[in-house]
């Protein structure tokens, strides 16, 4: 997706179909692990790996309060992650962005709700795709969770054992890495769930500060 205009998120459901988990082996990375990514933004937005933020590696990684409810509109629901695992995911992402000269993201509990719902839905209904069996994509889930707009990108993963492992897998995948290092994103929410066998599902939901 690098170098191409991002699709409007509302168009995603017309161009993507749910992928049954049994067929998801085509997306395998490592032993039994799955990855999938999509980015959606305002017209003209371009994902890029070129540093575009104002932070300098080696400085205070969080110079502003990224959990301050006053830092965004009420619909973003800025606040702390709901679990230590989600907090670890959030901190790992922002540290990675800062290492690449990008601004850290604010934590959106609305996006967290969408991400957690998606992480659970993946194993409950046995699919692995950005568009669920009801035809709903990341934009739909963000709006249903009360987020401000539909300009949302999403990273999915399944089968990774911990945060460092899933972050490394996302870094090594161009599409996922582009999502994590998109300068224009302002908000993020994390999702994490276990199925009955203990298999873990991971989700990152990114969003622009757009009307």
C-alpha cells in the first residue's frame, strides 16, 4: 500500500470479503501465526515510512500526556488502556514511532472498544479478515464504538505469544509497518483476546484527527 492513495474506509466492504480462518494460511508468518493489515484515510493521505514527526530519538518518549481526556474531542474518549497487555502494546507502538522520528499517538478508549470487539469476534466467528461476516469493516466498528470519524486503519494478528513477538512480526510486514509509521495518525486503540485453546488475537486500530 506504500505510495498509493488510501481507500475511503466506507469502500472497504465493497472490495473485501471475509476470509475463513481455515484459508488464512496464505497470510501466515512464522509457525501458526497470522497477519493482516489495512489503512484507510482522508482523500490524498499517503502511508509512508519517511519520518514526519517532531520527536527526537533519545528524548523523553512521552513529552505530553497521551492519556489526558482534554487532549481530544469527547468522541475520541482519551484515557488509559484497560489492561496491562493493552498498555504494553500502546507503549511499544509509541516507542517505535518515536525511534523513527514520529509523534506518539493518543490513546482512544473508543478505538480500544472497537479493537477488543474485533479481537474477540475473530475467534468467536472463526474468520480472519478486516471485513467481518456481516460486511462491516474497521470504519463501521469505529463508528459503532462511538469514535469521531471513519478514517481508520487496522492491523490484525493471531497466534503470537506476547507483545514483543507480535510487534516484531508487524514491523517485518510492509503493510503493517506502514500503518504503525503513518505520520498522519493521531489516535490508537489496542485489542487483545484469547480463544478457548489459549490462542491469542491482537488488534491495532489507528485513526486520523479528521471530521
